[in-house]
């Protein structure tokens, strides 16, 4: 019989050596890149690389999260496979990125959820929907019988909803904050000036480094450039933020103006939610299509379940929300409401353990670079 | 029948194919390598030397025709053709908009390359990004591209091109551009060209920085077919690179940039040249030849820890040791001889104010050969050694051309056979090198050859039509 503690020790050792292997590969590759530097114009990773001669763990975690997987350096690389140096920066970086999400996750044990992330998201969604459906049944009776007036709070009392989602949101925020703080402290670059903050914010919200350095975009299927990855990211991000804004406005309406839902189709919360939901759906579909068409060598194809799972969850959030809006006056409203809320709950709860984290770590890495860039380069290398 | 056949798949070939296609010709391009290795040596390049009379986007100040010409005259020691060189120089000032139209992006100089900020426009992502852009543009314009097609013979009718032969296949065209590179990856030919020095076949120890597909087969064929040649087969762009570099395609990252910060010894632990003669960017192309002349074609660049962080990081870590004697053992050099060479050097150093950015006053006294600048004792451990080998970028032996890029036979230009790139760079570069000039030559002559080939194809087509019409009329 196998000894369970020994087995888990072995698993731990295996995981640790995989982490070390991924980091060692980034270090190996960057040693080659630092002697070449042809890719300096594409993004921030290579200029940041030139501030270093050796790549320790903190450098590797920072550079991996600074990498947007735009792919420009892979297709331009004279040392990419089949060259014996087998340089593939986006792939090496992608593997370490996943390791950093796992390592910095809070609480630590839940970092393991990144290992089978597609399954994590699927289970979380199924469980949350089941809970919301049971709750609806419990509080409201038959699920296929709507209270008059499309009144959501007749199904779930406002206080219950606010409490549940408030807790989930606060939890996700705390977990992500702890995670990204751990990342920040590993090689903290010093205080951020206003200029650095402004630059990092600009680079993050414009997704500058999906522009390829020349503005024609990044690579996807091959060496041709496309701006669609940036556009679909923008649709997804701003769509999500509009939905979020809709919820915030509704909260203000509820508490400050004492105007209770349901709101009319032309009201601000519904307009924001509708426009945001449509944007989010379009963005997710686009990103999904691009992801499926992406050259498997560009990035880590083992992360597909995590990537596509997250895209699917966002898309479900949008589609269930739009469906609910369309059929909120029907008998199916309680069912649609429970579905939508279940999906949103799953999204919130998995935020610190899903691809969602990439945006948070990316922003932190961009800020690190904006700070570091303003400090003098510690190296005064002569010309080659 | 195809109008223009382009043999080769690097920068010059692509420029020719694009220009011919833009002139309305139907074009087929034959690349000897598989798709993954396409682009020849161009995939390892990084910039274009450009003349400009005023600041131009990524180029600072001015770099006039005269200054460019003087630079070329200096590096070649006069082994150049002034009218052709000036043609290249002028073309370099006007070609970049055309390059951009075909998808090439330029960027300011890379860190560590500021010494060419004024004279050279860098390709964003380097030469492979440029090659990719040209192939995409060529595909879009309808150039027929074939990979894995190494041409082994050309069918000629006197001085006219008729067809190319690839194994059993015959590919006929109205005109042809040869742009298939030099012969740097043909070991046999290199061996023959460099011959023996002190009983050693020196070229056996050369590494090739560039493509493994430049076997010079087309060049050899044309030579045997009686085409007019130019240049010395032992002349090439030859630099000292890390001895651990791969045999082919080591490219830029295998260079070792710490020579001027320390000393270089040969296999017998003896110094053989002034390491501090001039700034490294002006001297790196000399050291390949210097190492080639040493026993075993190997050298060892030796530095101490004062040099760390002062030169571009090498791709492989150096051999590290805490004493000079230990460094000798680790590198396999004779300990006594090595220790005494370092001691003699250290004792000869007259250290003034060290400054790697200027030709400083740190030099040796009473040492032969002297080190005239940046001479500091090698005394701060740890110490590092990097083994060096000659690395060939490309060879200069080529076909003689005129301003129309025409191949010549017995002093007469062929009406429909043209040549560009490394296969004719020797017309302009008899010896020596200056950064980015290979791409200037390839781009200028590639574009000329493409235009002329399209013109020749049109002339051939109308001549055929006339003959056919006459035959019809007579019937």
C-alpha cells in the first residue's frame, strides 16, 4: 500500500522541480536574448531584460508577467526552433506565468486549483448554479413561476443577494490583493512616481503591448500581425467594466435614491449592463476564436483549458445576463435569474484562481517596469 | 512561361522578386532551404547602412554620400568600384519608404549599438522580421514561392539564360536573377580557398555565423560556365566568435565583446595583437582573421572581474577561476606560460584614467605587441576566459556586374541574367566590412536586378511575339 504522506511529498517535489525547470528555461532563453537584443522594439520585456546580466527568480517572475504573449519575438527569432538554441520566449514565459499565479495565490493551498483549471471553473459554475437554484426554490417555491412584475427581489431578497455577492466580491478582492502583493514584494522596484503610475495605467488600459511595437498588432496564427486580439481584449475588458458599472449604479439607485429594481430598459443600470454585456459577449467570442486559431507554439498549449474555461465563464456571464434581461417578465425569470447569479457567483469566487488573475499581475508588472525604467540602468555596457 | 525566375530567398532575392512583380512580370522564387530556414543570411542581419542628408525618422543628424563613400573606401582599402558603390550609397537614401510599403518596420538603434545610431536604420525584430514581411508581401502580390528547391545548374544559350535545373526538373523563364548567396557553408570550398598555414587546413576550424544553405552551388556553376568573376575567395566578413557557437547559424549572439577589456592569447599562451588598438566596433571584424592565423585557429579572451558589466553579455558563460593559474588549467593552457604572459602584461601596464568610452591613456610599456588603450592589470578575481574561433558571416567572391546588375561573360553583359546580394557584393566589398553595408548592397542591387529582369522579360516576350507574328504572316 502506498503511503499517502510520502506520495504527496513526491508530488510536491515534482511540482517544485517543474517550477524550477520553467524558471531555468526562461533564464537560459534570456541569456541568449540578452546577447542578441533584436526584439527590443516590440515590448517592455526586452528593454527590462537589458537592465540585467543574470536572471534570478524575482527577475523571471517579473519578466514573465510583463510578457503579453504577443508572439512578435517568436516569429522574428533567428534562434527559434528548428534552431538548436530552440528559443521560444512566449512559451517559456507563459509556463512561468502560470507558476506565479499558483505560487502567489492566497490561501496557498488554493493555488493548486490552477493545475486543473478547466475542471475548477466547470465545477465552480455547476455548484454555484445548483446552490442558487436550490435557494430560489427554497425562498420562492416553484422555479417556473415568476412573481408579478419581473421583480428579482421577490425571488431573492435584496439583502440576501447583496450579502452573498458582497462577501464573494470582498473575498476575491482580498485574495487577489494578497497574491499580487506577494508578487510585488519579490523584487520590489521602489516607490512609484506619479509619472510611473500614469504610464503604467495608460499601458494597461490601452493594452499598448498588444500593438506589436509598431501599432500593427500582435501575431496569432502565423507571422502576420493582427489588431483583433487587442480589440477583442478591449471589448471584453470594457464590456466587463460596463456591466460592473451597471451594478454599481444600481446599488446607488437602491440605497441612495431608494429606487428599487427592476429598472426600465432605458434606465442607466440596464443600458450599461446591456451595452457591457453585448461587448463582453463579442469580445469573448472573438478571443475564443483567436485562441483556437493560435499557433500552438505561441504560448503554452497546456493552458488551453484555463484560457478557454475563463473565456467561456465570461461569455456565460454575459449571455445569461442578456437572456435574463430579455425574458425577465416571463415565467422563466426565476430560473434565468438563478442561472445568471450562479454564473456570476462562480466568476467572482474563482477570480483569484482563474485566468482573471493575469490582468492583475500584468498591471503590477507594468507598474514595476514603469518604476524601474525611470531608474538609471545599473549596467554601463560598451557598444558591441 | 514565367517571366522572371529568382534563384535565392534572402533579402536581395526578395527585393528582386518584389520589384519584378511590381513591374508587372510574373515571378517565381526558388528558395533552397525549407520554409523554417528561409531568408539565408538576411535572417541574421539587423540593420541597413543609409545615406541621409538630414535627420530621417530613426536616423540622427546626417550621413552624406561622401562620408559613406569615405567609410567604404577606408574599410576596403580601395578594393571597391566607385560608380557601383556610389549607386548603392544613393539607393540607400531612398529605399526605405519602399521597404516600409512591403511591411518592414524600422526602430531606433538597439541598446549597445549606439555607435551606429547616425548611420544605420535598424529593422524592428531584426532581419528575420524583414524577411517575413517581404515573403508576406510577395505572397500577397502573387509571386510564386517554392521552398526546398536548391538549383544545381543553369541552362545557358551563349550569354542568355534559358532555364534552371533542380535535379530532374527544368524551370524555364524569360529572365533570371541570381541571388543565392556566397559559399560560406561549403566546407570544401572554404578549405581550398584558405589553404594551409603551417601545415594546418585553417578553414576546418571555422564556424559559420550564417545559414547552412549557402553552399555556393550556383556561384560555382556560373564560375565554371565562364561568367566574369570578381574578388578573392579567401576574403569574407570574418569575426572572432565564441568557440562553443554552433557550426551554423550562430548569428549575432555568439560574438565576444570583451577583447579590448583584457588580453587575448593563443594556444601557446602568447599574445599576438594589440587588443586596445581602437574601439571594439571598429576592430571586431579584424579579429576573425587574426585568430585564423594562430595555431589551431583558436584564441582566448582573458578578463578579470573589473570588466564584468562593461561589455555586451555573451551567450555562454565564460570559464571562471579564482587565480590565473587555475584559469590556465580550466582552459587547458600551459600554466607556466600563461601565468608568465599575464604577469608580463600586468607589469607593463601604465594605468592612467581608465575610460572605455574614449581612446584612454591606459597603455603598456616595453611589451610586444603593445596594448595601446584600456590596459589595466588582470588582477581582480574571479578571472574569466572565453575561447574564440573565426566565424565567417559571408564570402566576397562574386560575379562581376555593371550598373544594371547584369552577369557578364567575357566583358559583355548578359541580356537576361542578373545577379544581386552576396553573389556580387565583392564588386563593392573587395575586403573589410562596415555594419549594415551588406544589406545596403543587397537591397540596392536586388531592386535593380528585379527591375532589369522584368524589362528583359518584356523584351523577350515581345521578341517572341514578333517572331510568331512573322511566322503567321509568312504562312
